[in-house]
C-alpha cells in the first residue's frame, strides 16, 4: 500500500501537460519527512543554472518565452506540520517557490495555520513582461516591464461561528516602454517616445463571516487605491518617415498622472438546507479617479512648418458599480435540483475633463468635455438537473437577460453627421438562451456528456457580438486507475445577419482527444491532439484608394484559422535511480492551405491588402528532454534541454518575427 | 500472521470503544487506523485532521467517520467497500457533493456550486480533489492544478501552448486566478449569461482587471465594448497564435470588423466607421493602435489618441 501511495504521488507529477523544462517535477527523498519535536518537516531545494541561446527575432522570443541565463533557485518546498494538531504557535507551515533568482516568472506561496485560531496565506509573483517593439505586429508598443503581484489573507477563527478576515493585495508594474505620440494635427504620423511606466495598485480588505441559525453571512469592505504616474520623454530628431509627411519631433515631454480609489462593499447571505438553498449577494463599488496631463511637443508639422504644441488636461471620473444576485435552489427529490438565479448589474461611468491646448498658430483653446456610459443588465436563469437513473441524467436551462445602455456625449463626432454636444442615446436589447444536455454513464469508468445551447439576441452591441448563435458540445471520457481517455467536440456558430448595413458569421469547431496511460510504475505516456477551426466572414466599410481615400463597401474581412495542436510526453524510470522525460509539443496553424499570402493574380491593391491578413500560417514547436538521476536518497542531479521554434509562413506586413531558441538547465535537488 | 495480529489489535481497541459502538455505530478513527495505517500515518498533515485535533466535534464530524459514516458495519464485516456507509468511489456525484457540503457549504467560494457548470456535468468534488493521496497539500488536489484542469479541457491546454499565452505552464498563474471551479455569480459583463465559471475580480468586475488594473479606469472616454462585452471582444483569454492574445493577426481587421457601421452600437446607429481621412492603403493607417494608443479608454481624447 505504501508503494502504491508513493507511486500515486509520483504519477501525479508524471501525467502532466507539456511544460517548461525546469523546475524538475520529480521528487526525491521520503515524502514522510523528518520528525523534530512535535513537528514533521519536509524540505527540498532545487538549485541550478539555466541557459538559453536564441537565433532570430530575440524580441519575439522574449515575448513568448523569455528564459535567460544564470543561477536560479529553480524550486523549493518546505512543509512543517504538527503531529498532534496542537502546535504551540502553528500547526502548519507551507512554503513553495519557483524561479527565484532571476527567472522571468517567479512565485512564492506561503501558508501558516494554527487549527481553529488563525490562517495566513500569502502569494507573491513576478512576471518580467515584454512586448515586441513598434514596427512589428501591426503597431503594437514595446514593453519591458516587471509586474509584481502579492496577496495576503489573514483569517482569525477560520471555519468558526464567527470569522474575521483581513487582506491586502498589491500590484505594481514598473519599467521602460516605448509608446507613440501623434503630434501637431490629427492626420500626422505618430512619433515614438520613451515612457517610464510606474503603476501601483493597493487593496485593503476587512471582512467578517458569521454563522447563525443555519445561515452564513459575509460582509466585506475594501479600500482600493490605484495610481499611474508615467513620464514620457523624447529629445533629438525623429522624422515621421511616411509618404507626404514632413513632420518631425525634436522635443517631447509628457506627464500623465492618474490617481483613483475604489472603495467597495460586499454582503452575502446563504444557506444550505435539506430541501432548499439560498444565496443572496449585493456588492457596491464606487470608483473615482483624478487625472492630469501636461504635454509639450516641439518640431515640424507635416507640411514642414515649425510647430509647437502644449496640451493641459485635468479632470476626474467616477464609476459606481452595483451588482446583486439572488439564487434559490430546490431539491424536491434526491435526483432533482432546480436552481433559479436573478441578477442585476448597474454600472455608470461618468467623467469630465477640461482640455486646454496652446499652439503657435491658434493661441489658446479651452474645451470642456464629458461623457457618460451607463450599463444596466437584469438577468434571470433557471437550471434543472435531473438524474433519471444512475446511468442517465438530464440538465436543462433557460436564460433571459435584458440590457440597457445609455450614453451621453459632450463631443461632436465628425464621423456621425448631425451629432451635437450632449447628445444622449438609449439602447436596449435582450437575450433568450436555452440549454439542454444529457449525461450517460453506461459503464462505471465511461461517461458521455452531450449538450447544446441556442441563443437569440435581438440587438447585439457590435457586429461581432453574439446574436443568433448555437453551441454544441459532446464529451466522452473513459477513466480507470491506469488509463484515461477523453475526446470532445465543441461547436460554436454565431450568425449576425442580416443587419441593415453589415453581416458577420463566425464558425468555431474544436475536436480534441487525449490519453494518459501508466501501465507500470516505471513507464507512462500522455498525449493530446486538438484541432481548432475558426472561420469568420464579416462585411467591411472603410476608406482606401490609390489616389486618395474612397469609401469602400464591397469588401469582406475573411479570417480562417486551422490549428492542429498536439503534445506527447513519455516518462521512463530506470531501476528507481533515474527518470527520463521526453516531450514534444507542436501548434501548427495551416490556415486555408494557400501557399502565398496574396493569391496569384490579385491585382486590386485593396483586395491584396485584405487577402494578406486572411490567414496566418504558423508553426510553434517545443521538444524537451529531462534526465533526473538519484545520487543518494536525498539528492538528485537533473539536466534538461528544451527547444522553442517559431516560424511564420507569411510575414505579416513584411516583418519577419521567426526565431529558434535552445534552452536548458542543470541542477541539484536536495530533499529531506 | 500479520492479519491475525491486526484482528487481535482490532478486537482490543473495539472493546475499549464498545459503548460508543453500541449506541451510535461510530467506532472512532483509532479503530480505522488498525487496517488503514498507510492513510492514518500521514493524516495529521491533512486539513481534515483538524476535526480530530479539536477533540470537540461530534462523532459524525470527526476523523474518518466524519466523511465515511459510522464504521461499525465495516468493522464487523472485516472490511469491504460496500460496508462503508459513504464509500465515495461508489457514490453518485450528487451524493459526494452533498457529503462534502455538510461542512463546506458555508465557504463563500462554494456558494454557487449548485449552478456550476461542473455540477451540471457531474464533475463532483472527488473528480478533482484527492483527500488521501493529494500531492498538493494546500487544496488536496489530485494533481497539480493545471494538469488537473487540462485532463478534461484539452482544448484549453493547447491554447496555453500557443506562442502568446498567459503564463500558466510557467507557474506564474493558476487557472483559479480567473476561474472558480465551484461556480460563480452571474457575470457583470456581456449579457450576464456567460461565462459561468469566471470569478469576478475586485468585488464585481471582470477577472482580467485584477492584474491589468491600468485598464480599469474610470475613463472619461470609455471604449464601450471593453465595459459592455468585455475583454474577450478583442482578446483570447488563454492563448493565441497572434501577439497580445489578439483574435486577429493584425489590428486593423480586428477594428474594422466592428467599425463598419453595423451592429447596434451605443448610439442605435451602428458602430462608427473609420475616419474618411484614413487611407487604409497607407501603412500608417494599418496600425490603428500606433495613434489610438489608449484603446482601452482615455481621459483626454474621445478617439483614444492620448
């Protein structure tokens, strides 16, 4: 039995998805740990060196993978458990870390708990965040920042009749970025400027939970503060570099602070009885924000004249956000559950600004602008879950949802003839959706689930929003101790037509199959295959032309994606001394099978542009191998190699982002 | 010989527990450990051990019998799954859930378990949690979280293996950063019908905003689909073959598919079309976000230019 227990722990580490090569998931040492006094301690550290060699577009590699070189504490784990559940200060300490030392993705989790008295949970994470630069991916901006997130939760008297919760979360993002500023007039080019990102969010939480008469009541108050203090600068000579644009930027300075707070309340009352259950929630957050912008630019306009421009904006915004839910469940029979849920959500966003612009041509202009966006949604849905026999069950559901959107503009919109300041609009729509499903279990290890949903939205917000849609889903799973097989088909069709001015259809089909087989404790294999198909067709209306912008209404936006994704992982153990894991994952979008981005014979330049982005064949693959050798009962030596290959068949808008990277590591894992 | 010793030990313990046995059928965890020593040996590390450590819980909420029910019949029959009143591997998903909710119903994160997609699909507690053989002590999961979820959601697994993805495989994130597998309140975006398993962050807002706080606002000029239909309008949440988790390889098709005068828009007149001054054949107009840098919302400019 003990051997089986150890195997199960090991198997849990084996049957896993394709992964990053390190840290090593294999365990070493006794899972039972060492006894010290009244505590049991288990501990492990994996320390090693990670390396990477990148060929091709390093920026794209950093965006996708980002592992570098250097010494790392690849992973560590510490548990301290009191053996009788009556520790003096604590009964459990649990600390896990990954990637500390300079990996781009680092995390630490800590739990300290004393039975019946307190519980403390902490999560700390770091993500070295990178976006490729300006001139690739169609105008996106470079980011080279670090995001740090931490969450602390302290609970007094956990699971007691009265529980007190204290919490603190912090999210910071700092680092350099490259953004753009469009200067001197709205038809000029945008110039790249450097930005120093500095964002910080803090949230403090205080909550209570009380159990009385079979009810649980939760109240929570949050204090939430956010500030964004970016500084953008440029000094030098940056030319627009586009056709018919003589614009140049020589000096630029922008500060754009935004400080806001969002206090919030949450109240929740719920109970669970033999024949019924109730769950009611009400939340309110009242977000506010104050902002300013001071921007100064000097240079040359697109016609070649000297230009300077200063913009000053100040203002504030508010966003009260109310959400309520009331859910009632009935269990009239052991095999029947009926749940009805009503919800209301009211969001109002209102803000105003005072816009002042100075330039050497017009002098001074002051504009007061405000905008209001209100969204109110009321929804009711009912789910019925009925088990006819042990081997067959049904579920069904119906949702009715009504949404009202209100908007008030304090800006005349040139794109909409006849608009004026302070125009108000109200738009209402509703959705009816019905679901039906069946569950079968003809054999104990075999489950079959079939379900479908049909929805009708009378006035979708955007052309691509769900309007006339249906989904189908079928899943078959076979599970035994050593073998797991699963297959699924999912279909989502959305038809957004006919509309008065446009049409849009979207067909998404997913086929997947996966299997895990672990016939022996020294061998296991895990494989998955997916085919993800998407095709969309939407009408377009835009301005383009060789001789100047002309309204174009006869073109479509066609997008076809045919993704084949597969991975396989095989693990061998040799005489309990060595573990070898070999894995391979590939994701390949074959598009619609065309051999060139623009089909031969296309002479219309507008159609050529649209054709070039209709499909995006791409292969992304990553084989890996890892060897882990047990040197002693407490020490393992590990080494691994992982390759990343990214290859676009067509280079979007002329930019080649392909790369291949060889990465690896070697480490020692010490446990007791 | 080993079996004989076990029986002798069992009889001795049962003699001591005789009174309780006679009255309620509960025999106490000490009896169980006689045969199930492998489980008992590490059980003090299990969060459920608290029921034993407290010493004040009634028998029906203490130790092994707190979940498996009174052990008298099982002991008398000298084992066998069918003699365990609550043998989870023999129970229906509904019964498993009911048993676990006996204690866990008062947890806030399980308040919506009745309307969870998992519940409707017969995914019960022991489909994901392994009480006695969990490699992850924190939530007693049967596997590392992502592998557990990938076991059924193979299509999502493949999305996390695409070039642009949230860092779940790298260990920076977990599925539960965005999802609550036990069910959630109605979404406060889209039409409130779906998604049904995405947690609300920051009390009542879309999950993405917990990390991407700079997109939260409030902004004087909101990009309406961000607030009304949510981030998924333009982005895939798990992974994408396109940069920045976008739904299209280039920005301009993403923008133009909505900005074509169709739909309803917020003004009952369709979504605004592209400006007449923008010639799409000019490369600078093919990169919309080069100028419209504040596409998620701006305090300064109605067209999100700064």
